[in-house]
C-alpha cells in the first residue's frame, strides 16, 4: 500500500470515530432525556395512574421523556385487589395521568 492510501484510511477512521461519538452524544443528550423531576424518585415505590383509570404500584427504576418503568409491579383493582405483573412494566408517558407516593 502506498503512503497516500494509508493516510486516507487513517483520516477515514478518525472521521468515522468522531461521527459515531457525536451521534451517541446527541442520542444521550437530546433523544433520551432523563426526567429531572422523576429521577429523584428512582427505586421508590409509586402508584402510577393511567388516563384510562388503571393504576399500578411498583418500584420506579427508570424514566425518560417517553416512558416510565416499574419493577415488582402490581395492578390495583377498584375493589382493592392486587394482581402481580410479570417482569418490568413500561408505561408510555403520554398515557400517565399522574404518579403518587403511596406512603404520604
């Protein structure tokens, strides 16, 4: 290989590295925006009520501008029934009516 080809390969590698790094930073800062208000409530038990009136209680383990994630969740019935939910429960933020701390 000639020196020119090696130099062009090196330049291409640097440009691709910078482009990928910029894309990852953009995704972390712009696309996946953490919710500053809710982030202080992580790993706390909350009741999330949806716009349809369904309510779920569980440990808040994640949230961003598009979703809320609960673990060890239970569906709360109108009659006081508590039905366990398997796995993590992901609720779209557009469907959340309100969230509350059941201990206060």
